[in-house]
C-alpha cells in the first residue's frame, strides 16, 4: 500500500498501513479508557518534513515552529530534518534542547519575554527576536549582566493583511507583535551595543495562509529594509526570516501552495547576499495527526440533532476559538448509509464545546468511534484541563504498529502540582 498519512480505502480509514478501526480495537484491549486519543502518522510527518528539507540549501534554512506541537517524541524526529527550531517561551527553549536541537539552532521569539527567559536564551547561545523597544532594553540589560554576546533578529511589522481569521493574523498595524517600520530606528539605536549583534530581520504575517503572494510582498519589504540597514551600520545582518503560516487542506478539497512554491517565490524577491529562514509549523504537523473519539450518545431537539462524543474543546480548541474546521468521519464508512445533519459536540459545560456543526453523518450508535482529522497542529499544544479533564493519550503509528508517545493524564497527574 503506497498511501501515507490518513486516508480512506474500501470504506476503512487508515493511518499509514494500520486501519484506525484496528487501532481502536487494539487500544480497547489494552486500556480501560482508550479514547480520546491523538494519533500521529510518523511517515506523514517525515514526508512533510522532506517537502521542506528538499528546499533547504546554504542560503535557505528551515525552522520548525514548536508552538504548533511540542510533543517530545515528535520533536526528536523533526530535529533530524530541519535546520532550526522556533520557540516562544523558556520552557520551549529547554524542550528544544532536550529534543536534540543544537543551542545555536534555537530562535526565541515572543512579544513578552520574561527576564529569566531572555537570560536563559543568551546563556544557551540561542538567537533572540527583538519585538519592541522594551524588549531591546531587556536584552541589552541581560547582555550587560551576563557579560555575554547576544545575536538578535528584529521583528518588523509590515502591515500586510494575510486575509485569515483575525486571531491568527499577526502582521497588521494593530497587531501586538513586531516593531512598526517607523519605530525601527529607535529600536536599532538601543541595539547598537557592543554585546549585541543584529544578524537579521524577521516578520510573521499569520497562519492558515493560502496564497504565496503575501509572502512575496513581505520578502520585498524585508529585502529593502535589510539592504538599507547593511548600508547604515549593521554589516552583520545576513538573515531575512519570513516566518511561517502556510495553510493545510482542512476540507479535503482545497488546492494549496506547496512549500517549494512558497520558498521559490520568496527567493526570487530576496537579494543573494541574504540567507532566508522560514518557520513552518502547521504545514509540518497539521495533517499528520487525528483525534479518535467515541460516541457517548445522540439526541435531537426541535432545531438540531447532536452527536455527543468523549472528545471536547479541551482536546481540539480550534473550532471554538476561531471557527476552525476539521473533517469528521466514522472509522468505517458505508456508502449506502442514510445521512443526516448533526452537530458534533463534547461533554464540556459550554455551548462553545463543539468539534463540528451541521455535519452530514450516518446514524451513529453509542460506542461507535469517529476520527477528527488534521489535528496535528494547535490541538494537543492548546489542550487544557478545563472541567478537570485530563489531556488525551497520544500514539505514533509506524507502518502497521503503534507506540504511546504521551500517556493519558489522570487526576493524580493534575493535582500533583497543587499539593
């Protein structure tokens, strides 16, 4: 079987060579609470990494955006395929190092870095992204205190609209991220410190982007700024970091740009003297994961029919938070089954606790299992203990076999940090 990742064949959904129905049965034999469970395809993850890796060169570096998924076992695989890792907290820095990333490959982003995080990044020889005037001041103070050099990027806000949900748009004038171009001289004056070396410019436009034109626009702006700054006294400026944001096909019907399309478009707009960094996250892990859930029951009122499952917004927050769409399917599909329209909802005490609305599904029985597809990015990483629910178990599928890469969180795990 040549298929990889999650796909349907002869009515059965698979993860690589293992049918999800068989996986669910295996889990049921081994665990009293087998679902909800996050399932990852190791081969799909590697294929997604290779799609970026083949674009890498001496002038193009690939950095994985860790906030998309921070599972340690996934990170160990990712570390073997990319040049850098992008972190946004002190713990992410420490996790990246534990996963096997080299210190100098770690970039620390963020608009609100705490002082201990800045000092940690400098001590570990990581690169830092400067996001504001106060951020620049804090980095200079840390450099002075530690008597150690810091290599930094400056994140500029290009005021470009990627036309995505406002919660995941990060490059507009009203964004909390980045330095407005008009404020750049002020920030750079702070960074003219003997212990600080400005090595690059950075921008990030948003997430789930479907057009490469916006990346080209950002590349033109950064290239022009970088050229000017090299002439104005910043000769060490060698990198232009265009961030991430490339979308994935959540509907199963979209035709989206490939990593090579995006990187080729950027390279055309950037002068040869600059090295390029891109920071994919979602497009590496998004379609490499799915959440398996069980049906608790069904109900119907005057206006709606509901499928109540044991997965919830604490497992997959995207639909509740920014109307994110995920395909939902039984593990076994019968083409002749009569279909009806359902809201697929969880047991959390919130009306916002839904995984999908107005979905066409067959009549489902209690205990039947469903797959919520394309959950590899921003699902496990955003999971919570709301309603005192434990985070789901996570397993990695490789060919016909599977292994646990995160155990199910129990009550004792949750309360251990409260005593």
